[in-house]
């Protein structure tokens, strides 16, 4: 049960990363350096990965594949 919840959390974080990435890289004006945009964009997936790792054990950074 916890593994299923962890998977859902991880997918939500990944989808949020895609949406944030679109807005940061394509829809906003020049808001800062590239490294700042990249860290800001990857933050939701990283946070979701940490929660999924705690709930469900070892898994990859991206929710698909394994």
C-alpha cells in the first residue's frame, strides 16, 4: 500500500516538474541564470523522490523505467 502511494507521489512530482519547467524556460522572461532555473525546475521531482524513497524504499530518480 505504501509503495503505491509512493509511486503516485513520485508521478505527481514528476508532472509538476514538467509544468514548472515549461513555465520557467518558455513562458517567463529572463528570471536568472540557467543553473537557478534548473534547480528550481527539478525541485518538485527531487522532493517527491525523497518522499517516495522514504515510503517505498529504493527507486530511481525518474518514476518510469524500473
